[in-house]
């Protein structure tokens, strides 16, 4: 996990196309400038970054399910609940499941757990838009680097 660069996912552990589900793993870094202010001498992962982590796992799920035909942009967060704290060094399991797609939007349910304990969960809505120039290939490379390999060829540009 590289907090300063908003790279929240270390690797994709599972992509279940039939079940429309993805599982990703991450380890919170032991040191980060984020922890200097959140909170001094009591470092905790900010809830907004946990939400971003769920959004990234959900985004990769949507990209894989749609074969990178459109870019999912986070458009809404609902029913977010934070149940426990996350500190430096924590190993996170992030799960995302698509619950709806249509009319230019996709909705997922996502959750994070650590050591078998529920950390947070939320429903996330994404606006599906054409890829900005050059972003499709970069997103495919990034997904492949995280272990999200797809059998289908890239759609023609």
C-alpha cells in the first residue's frame, strides 16, 4: 500500500466472474506521513482512505467484469460503517461484490476485514464513462501488475 500515491491495493487474490466478486489484499505501511497527523503518537488509518481502498477494489471488479470498456468513477458512498480501527502494519482483506449495473452506473457492496475482524463496509456507486485518452491501457497494466489477469482480448480502440 502506498498511501501518498493512493495505491491502496497490493494484489488481487481472487476474481470470481460468475459470482461478480473480487478479493484483494493490502498491508498498511508501518510508516507514512498520513500517520504524523492522524493521530500524533496514536497512528490510525483514516476512514476516508479505508473508503478509497474499498472503492479501488470495487473499481477493479467493475473493470474486470466489463472488460475495461468504461472507466468507473466513484459517484457515491452510502451506508458506510466503521466498526474498528486500523493501525500501521495491519493486513487487510478487501472484498467487493457488484450488486447492480445499468443506466451508466454500477453499484457494489464492499468490506474490509483484518485478522478475521470486520473493519468497515459500504455501498459504493460508480458512474461509468468512456476512458479518458490513454487511461485504458494504463489501467489494464496496473490491474495486471496487481494480479488481475483477464483472458478476453482488449476491445478495439
